[in-house]
């Protein structure tokens, strides 16, 4: 496992946006302190309504992503593709990323 800084981890995640690469990220949720492990993807347009967020995610140190596993679970529960897609967007808390797996390489994020 390779040790990298938080900013390097964010850069690696953002570098997947154009290619649509699926990555695995582990972080601590802001809302309840729970550890979250997510298979995610950036750059997904499906299910968007064109309105956008009511706040700037980058200013809050968040990355908007598409939770691939959540979408599959929702479809398995009987939701349509469109409904599942709309409900599968999540936020990654950049301040608390602990691990990242990308293109077969595992990274551990150093705490400052």
C-alpha cells in the first residue's frame, strides 16, 4: 500500500472524472462519524435534472460522486433505472479520506 497525502488523494480521484473510472474510497461521514466504504464514479450525468446543488461542494471540501453499489441495490429493490440513478449521488468528505483503491493500486492517506 502506498502512502499519499490528502491533496494527492483528491487529485487522483478528480483525475478519474473524464474517463469514468470506478474507484473505491473509504472515509468518515460528517453526519454521524460512521466509516463509509464506497464504490464510486465521477462524471456520471444520468438522473440529473440540470438544476445543480444549492451550495458549492468544493467550498465544503466535498466531492459529488455516483455510488455504483447503491444504484445496483436500488434497482434490485424494484426501482427503475432513472429513479435509482437520481437517488445514487453521494458526497465524499475529503477531510476524512482514509483509503483509496484506484486502477488496481491501494493508497493509504496520511493524516496531517
